[in-house]
């Protein structure tokens, strides 16, 4: 696409890719466990979430948590603690399973039976850019009616597909959509 930025930040602009801001907002809406995994309470909450049903257990295994049932039982009983590497695997598996479980609910809330959801795009930060090189970029809002590809890519953890799906949505801003490839934040609610 012709509007893609190649050397973002070369003159001091700061921001993040729009799809990353969307993923962060979807993660907030998904409502993860607030207690960190390094605390016993956070670890047990994640393990219970991943092992409460056979379906959850299978999804956890598919997401990369491949320890034996005996090890899981020892962790749940507090007899052993997982290694740092296993803590990372538990956290990754938890986030993956949580995204998949919440995706259908979020999709229904965001699409709102075809009415869509209003999205606020906050432009990139140009405070460190020399005055002659600054662009005029302003706050914009957009109503997105079809979230299917965005939510599917987010649930799958596919950043490239999420980027493409997000760009397909912001093209509706018109000829200036490339100015919103990088943003400070993207805001929406479900």
C-alpha cells in the first residue's frame, strides 16, 4: 500500500503501530487476571482456568503447556513451584486460551448487530520532531461495523493478519489513513 511508513521515527516521532494499540485494547476488554503470575494466587488462578475442564486442558496443551498431569497436580497442591520457563509457558497458554474463549463474545459486542463500534484514533506524538518537519495530524474517530477479521487475528495471535485487517478498516478514513498507521492510542469499548 502506498501510505505505509518505512522509516517511522527517523525525525523523532513516537508512537506504536495501530494494530498493537488495538490488540492492547482488546486484551483490556478480555479482562485478564490482575494478580501477577509470580504470586501464588495469580499462579493458582491461571492453573485453575487452564485445567478446570477437559476442553480447557486440551486448549492449554495446544497453546504450549505440555507438562504431565502429575506436575500440574503438584503445582496446584503447592508442593512444587514451576520454573521460570514454565511460568512463561503458563502465562502464554493462559492468554491464548483466554483470547479464544472471549473472542466470540467480543465479536458480538463490537459488531452490535451491524451497527458497529466507534473507535477513537489518537495521533502519534510529534513533540520531539523539529517544527518544519511536523505534520498536521489530529484526533479522528471512525465507526467500524465489521470486526470479524480483526478479532479473529487477535484471538489467533497473528500480528501480520491483525495489521492487515486493521489497515483494511482505517482505509475508510480517506486519503489520510496513512497518518494513522502509527498512533499513541486507539480507544473503543464493548
